[in-house]
């Protein structure tokens, strides 16, 4: 009887679609805030630090008659877009097109330590699964080290997306605490 109640409770919670927020934090030893922000703002670095990310592509390579290059191998500026491919391509190719909402570097001075804010948003999110997805990095100096706080917010549109928080939490923690320091060391 208890098993049946638990099963019904689990199924009913999956059928509800509720927005969620996930946060992850890490301190990167011996790296400046500017180095970390530049690295995180450069999309070609994402697959080296995010286990579920398989690649990035230019989202807007050509606009009108003028070629507008939106290179993915340099830090994105506000308004620039990138398409991130993840999932299990080619079996389960998933993609989200991110727009850089903010890439602000705070230079250190006598009144404040260095830091910055980097934010990406996707109104369309993952088609049929989630929308209004955001990824925000708050970067701050802690002595000779740099602290990064990552916040991910997602509005599920399909009950299957309610399974994502646990997977994303593990993926983001692994990215910030293990893979990011390793990628920076090898860069």
C-alpha cells in the first residue's frame, strides 16, 4: 500500500509543471575575475566544462547584406547569440539558442574588488520542453582567488522537464567545481 501511494505521489508531482531555479558555487584558485569572465563568456569553452554540452554554433552568421560575424571563439557581447548543442547527438540532438543579456566586468579599485556579471537568456528554450531559460554568472574576487555563483532558471512547459533539476544540479556542480578548474589549468 505504501509503495502504491508513493508511486501515485511521484506521478502526480511529475505531471505538475513548475518553474525552478538551480544555484551552484565554486572558488577558482589563482585566477583573476577577468580571466574567469573571459573564459565563461567564450562559447567554445562551454563543451570543455559542461558534461552535457557537445558544441556551439554561430546563431546569426549573416544579417542582411552585411556579413555580421558572431564568432563563438571569443567572449560574447550583449545582444550576441549562440546555439548550444547538447543531449546525445545524433540520437537525441538538443539545442538552445542563448542571447547574451549582459557581460559586465567590474574593474578593481580602492572602493571595490574586481568582479563581473555574465547573463544568457533563451525565450524559446528547448522546444516543447522548457522556455524562458536563463543562465547567470556572478563573479567576484576573494583574495587571490575568484568566486563564481551560477544561477539557472527554467520554466518547464512539459512535465518531463520537472526531472531536469537534479540532473542540472549535478551537471552544473561538476562543471564549476571540477571541469572548470581543470579546463582553466589546461588553457
